[in-house]
C-alpha cells in the first residue's frame, strides 16, 4: 500500500487499498493504525480535507475498526 504524506499537525501519512477497502493512518506522535471497510469516497474526502485532523475526528475515528 502506498503511503501518502499529508499536511497535518497530528497525522503524517495515510494509505488506502481500494481492493480490500483497508486504510492505514500513521500518526506523528504514535504508530500506524489499520482501518477496515473504508469506502473509497471517505478516503478521497479525507485526503482532500481542508483539515485532516478534524475530518479524522468527525468521520473516521471509532467508525472503521478492524475486528
């Protein structure tokens, strides 16, 4: 999975695999976390959000856990 560098104070990179709908997010002060069953449009909106951190908090956090 290709990781894309993003402009955010909390997140350094995000990646997405459209075949598996898995997303990875690398946080600057932490590690990389996996998110499952993420729709393509959510990844696209996340990547293009004016605030990556706010988008993460509102639309991704606690919504796409891998079990």
